[in-house]
C-alpha cells in the first residue's frame, strides 16, 4: 500500500513483484491524483482522490513506473516492478 500524506507519497519508491495490486490511500485533507509521468507511457490515471479515497492498479509487467500528483506536480514517487 502507498499513501499520499503531507504532500508526499509514501514510500517514495515502492518495490513489488509483477502481478501485485498496489492501492494508494489519500490521508491528506487535500485532493491528490496518482498519474503516470508524461512521456513514460505509464498506466496510472486516477481521478482526484479526496480524503480517505483509494486507487488501485495491478502491475503485470516488470519495469519502473514514475508517477506524480497532477494537482501538486512536486508530489512524486516511483513503483519498481520486478519479475
């Protein structure tokens, strides 16, 4: 599980095996998104998550998946997916 809190994703880098479902939870009073960084072709595209909202995605392919919050672009993190 990953979380958005205090305008940061935690953990900043999450390492999981292919086939793992990751769920993000917004614990901030402000809305956040979980969105693949532009130009990466990544699959993450949540809507705005308000407090206690969640978003899940199952990573099927190994790779590095950088993401950010489109509302607060300085809020970034990465999912590392291993075979």
